[in-house]
């Protein structure tokens, strides 16, 4: 399979971030956020040739961690799509810890594709610590015989923002990744060597980044037998407050999404009525 990429978005105001900002006596420090609206129009098969494909939703998940130390535990809060009932067990998934937050909203629980989701870090991170948050969606993509399909992350529905302030140390990271969760993280297609990704990083004191992530991945099945991929779309925001940038960069490997929090500057976009 092969892949390419590109960029664009709006995001969503979280009351939790606003309350955190108002309740803190110190100035906001790291401000790192990444998010996605309308999963059904943000991740889809843009084009294909041949008989076609089948798409099956499996689960959705969120995580957030702000604990002392240079690493971040990967502990997901997950819910599985109930294909029989045709709905999610709960409408929303929300987790937060310290300066980290991850949220996922299903305005209609009978729609398997979320309305909006976001992960962010907003606040100061102590030197030597690492924090982060992430959101993910698991699904199966069956490529029928003699089919080539192009999967697109549409930049119209994505957004990433990274900013630091005086006194910050280390590096912030944010990324969208498409990978195979059932293989080793360092194997081809695993979390640290994904099928497709759009990655961003910012060293403390660097110029802020405001962008719209995108990528595409081509799945080619030239055989007479269907091929099924268990895929995960994950996006994460992290900060590694190491005094040496090289140290932070070395820690920022795939699944170890840590850090940054952000000021909710942009309301989440809503599609206009047809």
C-alpha cells in the first residue's frame, strides 16, 4: 500500500479548559490542541476502482494523563459500537487529568461516527515531566478482490494548534496517525511506523503552529480474495518538558502521546443545513 498527505479546520470550546484557565493564578503556558469534527466527513474512502469495500465500526476511545515523570501511561477509556442495537452505549466520552483533557461527542448515539472530538493540554508542565491526551477510532476496512481504495483524512474537518509562552521548556507534539493496533508498535504499520500520519512539533519559544492536518492512504488488493484491515485513527497532543530538546524528541514516539493543553479559541464547526 502507499500513502500521501496534505492540510485545514475549526475546533470546540471546552468549558473545562476555560474553568482551568480562570481558576489558575499563573499565566497559561503550553497550549496544544488537536481535534476533528464530523468523523463521517473527515475520514472516508475518497475514491476506489474495482468491486469496492466494506467499512465496520468497532470502538472509540479517549485518554488523558498528567502525572509526574518523563513518560505517559497509555490507559484508554473505551466504548464498543453495539452493531445489534445500532448505537453507542453512551453519547459522550470525557476524561481529564491536570492540564490534559480528551473529549468525544456523539450528538446522535445511533450514528456510529462522532460529531466532534478533541485532545488538548493547556497549562504549565514541570521541567522533567511529560503529559498528553488522545482520541482514537477503531474500524475494519475490507478491500474486496481486485479493488484499490484511497482513504482520506479531510483537512476541512481537522485542526491542530501549538503555542508556548515565556518560561516553557521542552517540546510539544501533535499528530494524526492511521495504524494497525494489532501489530507491535515498532513493526511496519504499527503506532510508531504508521500507515499514514501528519505530525507537528514545536520547541519552547518557537513560532506558533495553526494548521489543518491531512493524509491519504492507498489500499491495493490485486488478488481474488478480500483483504481486511483492523485500523485505528488516533490523534494526540503532548508536551515533553525536558530541558534538552533532543531528550524530548527522543521520547516522543508514536503511542506515547503526551502534553500540551490549549486555550479553546475556536468553536467547533457545524455543517450548514442543506
